[in-house]
């Protein structure tokens, strides 16, 4: 019994076994932690992809149509001699002479001369001359003299008969304008325009 007590006392006197100290973890630096947080929160920027161009659609291949041979133009049938068609074609093939005459710097306004020229255009000389002779417009006499001069040229130079001619074309162009002045009241002056015309006639024999 005494031995047991002594052993208990000895055990009580012995110092308690020291527990191994826990390893101290090194304190993390706050700057490194904040940098790690920033890198963790920031997401990597998405890479921009180059826009792909749509591929051009290829048209479906169409079978080539076979080239048709061109039909040769049919030759026109010649009219039989002695018929009306033959006489018309013969007359058309023969060019009719055209006799021209012109009068320049005629002291008539072009607007007034055109009114007379439109009346006789396309008429035969037999009808045009009496119409101009009895016209009340002053431009009619100048046009009548011009037509008579053209008829005389046809007889002398082309051996044509004046009574068989008609007025194929007649036109009137504007010539230079003469400017004059008229005295008015209070020492003023107004301008007067004296216009001129160029008249041309073309005669040709009738069919």
C-alpha cells in the first residue's frame, strides 16, 4: 500500500508533459491579399473576333442556249416593168433638181415674214404668185420677188419650166437689228429696233 502511495506522489511531482506548440502561421500581407482579390474579381476581356464576310452566293449554272443561225434576209422582189410600182421606183431613183435662191438683209421683221412664208410653203408657183400679189402684208412683195428670181434661175441654169415648179421649202432667219432713237419729252430718248431678215427659197419640179 505504501509503495502505491509513493508512486502516486512521484507522478504528482513530475511536471506535466508539454504539448507541442502549434506552428505559427505567418501573417499574410494585406497588399498581397488585395492584389489577389483584384485579379480574382477581374474577368479577362473577351477577344474581338474579326467579322466574317458572307460568302458570295454563286448563281446556279444555267445551261447555255445554243446559238441559232441567223436567217438570211429575204431579197425584195423587183417590180415588173410597166407597172405603177416600177414607175414610182424609177422616179424615186432619178433625183429631181432643186433650185435655191436667197435674199439677205431684207428690211422686214422675221416674225412678220414667217406669217407669209407659212402660207405659200408647199404650193405650186401658179398658186403662190397670185396669193402674194394680192396680199396686204408688206413682206409678201419681197417674198414674191424672191420666188420669181428662183424661177428665172431654174429656166436659165437648169432648163426647167417655171410653171411646173413648186415651193419645196422656204424659211426665214433673223438678221442684224438696226438701232435708232426717238426723242421724247423732258430730254429723254427711246430706242427703235429696225429688224432685218434672211429669206431662202427652194424650188423643185412636180411629179
